C-alpha cells in the first residue's frame, strides 16, 4: 500500500468511529427539551402569570363563602 491509501484508510476508520460514537446524544436531548420549554414559557408567559392569580382568587372567594 502506498502512503495515500494508508492515510485514506485511517481517515475512513476515524470517520466511522465518529459516526458510531453517540456519547453526546443525551446532552443534545436535554438542550432540545430546555429550548422547547423556554419557548413555551415565552409564548404563554401572560397565561402562566394570570393562572395562579385566578386560582388563588377562586380559593379565597370560596373560603370566604364558607366562613360568611
């Protein structure tokens, strides 16, 4: 084999190892989930802020109705 073929074989072997290696897949999944969650918070930030307020108002009004 000449030198070019040896270099070519090494490159192909390294490239195959790169394609098979999946050590970073878990990190990518977590990052993608965080991106989706942050996007949902940005889109629904007004609803997220008013929902707890409405729930607590309902609880307070219901509690006041029981005591009065």
